[in-house]
C-alpha cells in the first residue's frame, strides 16, 4: 500500500519557523527491531575494521579511520565502546535500503525542494547504557561548510531506535536557532572547541527536549543548535541520522555520487 509521506503545508511552515519537525511512530516495532539488528551488525563490522585502521585522539576521545569510515569511541584512551560510526550504510544492506525509504525521502524532497536528491552522509549514534556520553550544543553546518557549497540544503532526518527520555540522553534542539546561519564556536582551548556553539550565541530558554518513542522521526535543519545529555540508565539510546543533499553531488566522505531512488 502506498502511503502519503509528503509534508503538509502546516508541517512545512512549522519546519521553516522552528528548524525541526517531529513525526511520531512512523516505523513499527517489528521494523525497528530489524533496523536495530542491522545497526548491531554494522557496529560489529566497524569494531573489526577499527582494529586495522589509523587511530588518533582529540580531546581525550579515540577516533579510528578505515578508508573513509570513521569510528569514534567513548572517552578513554583504551575504550572499545563505540560512540559514533560515520558513514554507516555501506556496512549493512538493511541500512543501505533504509536511506531510500519514502518515509524519509519524500519529506526531505519537500524540504530541499527537489525530486532528485543524494546522500551527503549518515551516522549511527550508539548511546550505550551507563556509558553513552552526551553531545554538547553544536550545529552541523560548521562541520560541513568547507566541504559543501550547499550547506543550507543539507537537511537531516533522525530515526529514534529506542524510546528516548531525558534520563537516557534524548535529542534536544534550540527552537528557531537555525535562522542565524553558522554561529560562532567556543574558544576554550580544546581541539574541537570551535565546533561547539558559543553559549552566548543562542537562547537556551528555547531548548526543546525530544522525548520520542522508537520508530519516530525528527527532521532538522543543518543550522539548528542541538545536543544531548549522557545516558544514565540501563537501557539503550540508539539513533540513525541521515543527511541528504541535492542530487548529483558527491557524498562527504566517500566522494561518490549516491543519488536516491525511492524503493
């Protein structure tokens, strides 16, 4: 059965004003279960690849590059707990198919304003029980502005793969913070400090914690300030984040053009 997945006029208006849009319970429990199986397969492959990759440390966090794959581990020089995998879809066919799902793609086509879109990047965030650290307030655009001439046209979709709560470090956004473009970074002397947003550059009172159920989606602007707290619970808080761009353009890390054809 074909379902209507395009954005309504009200949703378009809300996304433009707020910089994000939530769609609850878009994927069923059985679908989420299968995606999590794929996620864990991908994580196992990434861990194996990291054993032969090039390791480096930034601000006490270990990163390993294997070809164009980057694996980030939780803090600690010898930590084997994966925090982020980017890109991820090449590690499992289930993830590769997911990035073409119309429930993700059709709203993104509306946001970009084009039918032909392509993949910019995708990443798995694995906030493991008790170990998963938070992500400080930041925008995506400062990471990408030197690699893309279309940084305003790099919308994200966040697929929640576990029930997200304040206690397990749910995704949080600063409503409306996308309207000022790239904001200044911090100047705290750390290696990555410049990629975290200066707290004086946005209104913290506009914070919106997104306590959403597994299978829900968050579409969000590349300029919106967002972050999360650590996972203090005994449950997982996993997510898959996919970033798209206009069609015919190379992906961030592989340099390959991956145009999206809806399955």
